[in-house]
C-alpha cells in the first residue's frame, strides 16, 4: 500500500467507513481485515490530493454520532421508570466502550490534525485562544461531549431523581438497591467531561457537569435527610447515645460515598454531614463536656473528640474544659502536703496525675497536639502554683531538689539502681515544667555538695546520670558548676595521695589519718562559717602541714578552712565499758575534747574554750545531747550560760560504729531563706548582664523591645517580673551603663 497522497472518492470511502463505525459504536462484530482497512481509509481521507477531506470526515462522523445518540435517547424516553436506570446504564457502558474503539480508529486524525490545532500554554496565557463552536476535538472527547449534550442534559432530571431515591433507600437499609447501576450512572456524569481530553489549563476541565447536574442536588438531599435524622435522634437519645449513633451514621455515609460517588465529593459529603449532625447541635454537645470530663467517661470523650475534631472552635472548648479539670485535680492532690514528707508527696502525686492524664490523651485523644499542649499547660500551672499569702516564689523547685537528694543519698530505704534511675527520670518530667529552674539549680547544688563532702551519695553513677539528664534538658551552662564539683572531688583524691607520700618521705607524724577536699570557691555553693573557731590541738599539726604542702604545690592560692563542714572519726573507749567508733563534725569533736580532764563544764566555759558563737554552740550541744553522749544537768532543754553540761559515762549503744548526723543533715529555715535571697541576687546580676549585652549590640532600643529581649534571654531559666527588669534598668542608668535618649522617654541608648 502506497502512503503517498492520492485522489479519493469521499462518498464511496465514507460509505464503507460508516458501516464499520456503526458496528464499532454498537459493539457489533467487525472482522480484523475490515478493521485494518478502515485505518487505511481514515489515513487516505486525511492525506487526500489535491485537498484532504479532514473536515468532511470529522463533520460526517459527528453527525453520525448525533443521530446514533438521538436514537438511543428515543429508546430511553420510552422506557418505564422502574427500568430506566438499568437501561441507561447498559446503553452507557456499550456506547462509552464503542467510543473508545472509535477514538483508536481515528488516531491519525487525532494526532495529526486535532492535537496540532490545539492551543499551547502560551496561547492560553496571553489570551490568543478562543473557544470556537467549529473547533475540532479528539474523537473520543467528541463522543462523550455528544452523549452529554444529546442524552444526559435531556434526561438528567429523571436520572438524578432515581439515583437520589436509590441512595435514600440505601440509607434506610433497603437491600434491593442497584449499587452497580447507581455507581455506573453517577460515573457517566463524570466521564462525559474526562479531563484527559481537555486543553492544558482550560478552566472547564474540572468536573463541572457532575457538580452542576448531580452533586449540588445530592448535597442538598443529604443535608435535608440528616437534618431530619438529627432531630429524631435528639428527641429519643441521651447525648452519649446520640454521639454513638452519629459516629455510626458518619462511618456509614463515608462508606456509601466511596461506593457511589467520585472522590472529589468525599470531603464535601463529610462536611455536610458534620454540619447537620454536629455543628448545628454544637451547644448541646459542648454543654455535656464538663460532665464527661468530671465523670472520667472515656468512651464518651473519645466519641466527642471524634465529632469535634473537624470543628476547631468546638475542640478548643473541650481542650479548655479538660485543662481546667486537670489543674483542679492536680492542685487538690497537692493541697494537704505533710511538712515531713512534702517533697515525696509532691513529686509522687504530680507523677500520678501526669501519668494518668497523659495515658488518657494518648488513648482517648490520639495524642493530638492540642491536647498534649493542654496537658503541658495544666501541669505547668499545677507545678508552678503559688499559694496566696506566702512568699512570691513557689516551693516546687525546692521540693523537687529535696526529692532528688532523698533518692541519691544513702538511706535506710534502699532502692535498687533501676528504681532510682526510673524515679530520677520521672523527676526530669517535673523539672521540665518548672519555671524557676535557677532555684532548683541552687538547692540541687547545695544538696549535691553535702553528699559529696560527707560521702553520702548512694551511687556516683546515679549522680552523673542525673546531671547528664539536667544537661540534656537545659544545656551545658546549667550543669557547668555541677561538673566542676565532681572534678574537684576527683582531683582532691589525687592530691590526698600526694600529701600522704609527702608525709612519708619527710618522716612526719600527724598522729591521725588525714584527708581533705580542696574545692573551688566559685563552683561550690558553700559559705564560710560566721562563727570564730579554735582548732583543736590534735588537728593543728595536720592543718599546718597541709597548708605548707599546698603552698609549695600551688603558689598564689589561698586556702580557707571550712571547719563546720569537716568530719572526723573518733575512737571512744577510755571512760566507757565498750569501744565505739563515732563519726562527728569538727565542732562536736572540739566540744567533746573539753571533757578530757573534767566531767562537767558550763555552757559559758565551753563557749570560751571553743570560741563558737551562741547559735553554733547551741546546735552542736543539742546534737550531742540528742545522741546521749552528754547530758544537761537537771535534764532541762533550755540552754543558758550557766547550764551545766555533763559527760555521760553510762552511755550504751547497740551499734559500735555510727554517725552523729543531726547537725549535718538539718537544713534550717534561715538557710532556705538565705538560698532564696541568693537566687534573687543572682537574677539581678543575670538580668543586668543581659541588658548590657543587648544594649552593646543594639546601641539604641525602645523600652518594650528591651523588655521582650530580656524575657527571651531569661526563658528556660526563670520568669522575671516586669518590675524587677525595670529596677535593673534603673540601676544600670544610675551606674551609667545606659541612659534615656533626649528624644523619647521610652528609649535607651548605650553609654560606651
């Protein structure tokens, strides 16, 4: 066969081609030879000489399809109502498949003439394209377009009525619904505007006919049906039952939409159902939120969350109600803490509340970020709650630090390493909610110093693990001093070995086993004892020898002895029936040594001998009386200068080795208050440094902007009050670090 253009008799060629087209669109039998010959005929007509018959071929085919569809329309219109949907569906399946074959038969015409004549993206962008009625379109698209104009637009009212009736029956549970037929009919509304045949960027490529002819009516019918259903359910059900049935109906409607409709309708149907069943009755549902939360009705809360999730305003009300409830439960749990066990009760109660409601957020609210934030805000309010009438700072940081100290130091309640690690992990959960982390840091450092100095730590691994947790939560700067404390203890062990070697090499005898800790003043939260003290003669040689040794090792360093923190193990045997090994403080030793040559001394005589002030002497005399090593004459509890302190020569203890720990362990209210005062001073220094740093970089800054930047720098450490920031600004103005500008009263400039 020659592919060269040649003269063709159009009428004769079309006659044969038309016969084949008739067989194709009606899915009649067409033999392979005839089918292949028709491809040649289409090609021959499109390249005929002297003029191609492209337009004639296109118009004749179009006219044939119009007549064919009109014949089918006539048959449809004669059909009974009961069989209309099924008959239409059968015709549509046959016609759409036939048009698909026809589109393949006309592939040369589509490729070489129709597609080449289509507008480009540039034509559409710059407005060159015009939608002319004579515009040629691909044969498959032409067939679908003619089905829409000549068939669907004329019977769509009847079809849609029957489709809606069928879907309504399906909602009512009728089993005789023709699911495949209804789906096929709805699908025909979509396919008659199949976007794959459309021009690129053509606005009409969306499913406009489907939306206009079917979807709009379907959504209105859906709204009407579920509006009636909602009213029926409300009148016959409780809120719990209503929610349960609504969720069931929503799930059913979602499955129904996927069974019948185009995917573009899924979200629209869901929104319409939610509006009728949930949004229109939102006040009723929200009004029940409080009762559900109070009654811990988890099934109802899960249903409520499911229904309100697509409605942000409703979900926020549920979240606010839940937050208020958690806060109330948490504050109630912390309202009656016993003074002796306040730290234990505080942490354990908070952990119980947090664990319980986190599990509810996970299981009921599917770990929704809104409810996780709600839990965080509630826990923050609980933990940082300040009792009206008490000091401005809350006790949570102090109690948490004391709880950690209880876990980390040696005690009669022995926890395993695993239990300690688990409880410390829970402590970090609470720590992250604390606003005043600097207060926790100060108390934790004081407790850590006691444990390290007096060797009270249960496990050094646990100590380091806790510090690493704090470092992960707040950064290296937060734990820098804590790390330095561990470093000092480690270095002191090596220094102690060197001192022992030095004593041996110089043939010196101290008369006792002596060890020390050399601590950096800037890293340890320790204060010098305010009371003067006469070092016992038995210790003087050890002290002077170590000072000489240390001076040679490190020139320019000054040692300050913290005798009030020092301990000594004493062997007591001369006046008692049994030998005892007692660990006590240096001050307690100094008091007991005064009884070496006498059995009784007045308080005034002890004060003159030891040089201790009234407060320190009273504390340590009391600790010795409590452990019954000494007695107050007359068994009085009052300490006055003339009170006689007597050595107890009848002392008996089942344990031969023990520690006098009362004076070491107790933390007085004055020390607690002093710690808070120290924190306040540190905050002022921190904020003043922050303000100077900001002013150095900005040079000139507005008052409100400066406040915001100081608050941002303080975030994660503590929450300063605006009045405190203003005081720091005034202090820096007085110290001439910054000044108010002449142009404005609320603007500052940096003074270099």
